[in-house]
């Protein structure tokens, strides 16, 4: 599981072996995937099927969005780009592995997207 920094409830819940909540008072550009805590059913599924999780910064996510546009010509919303952010920032070891990344969603405010693209 890849989640935004400060909203890594699944990562922390998997490590703890029980559902934990995020601390209030944080913000992220990844608005589509911000949750207070993992859902009960979702957590049980994830606990059986995931080895752990990774948290990525908004900065890494924004860079992944720019890379998706520059190299793939794709408009990807922030929450749909966190897996690419994890790979691009070196958070995941890739040597000798075959890796697939799903980029999803183009539901991003144009002004926000333009600002992220211009920040390169």
C-alpha cells in the first residue's frame, strides 16, 4: 500500500496489527485517498494480502505527476500517482524485479494541476 505522508493509516495499521487512526491537522494534495483510518473489512483484507506500506511526500507525488505528463503524456490525479511516486523516489527496491504500476484518475482541479506542472 502506498499512501500520502501523514495519511499512512494502512501502513501503520499493518505494522501495529490493528487499525490505527491518522493524527488530525495535516493536509495533502492527494485528496481522493485521504482517510482517517482503514475500514474494518478493508483492513482485514489488507492484513492477509499486504506485506506492508509506504508513505510518500506531496513533493514526490507532484514530481511523479510531472513525470507522468512528461514521459507518458498522462494527466494523473495526485492520489492516482502515489505508486509512481514511491517507485520514482527510490522507496521500493526494483533490482531484478518485474514491476507494474497502475496510474489512475484524471480528476484534478485545473488550477492545482497547472501549479504542480509549473513548479518543475
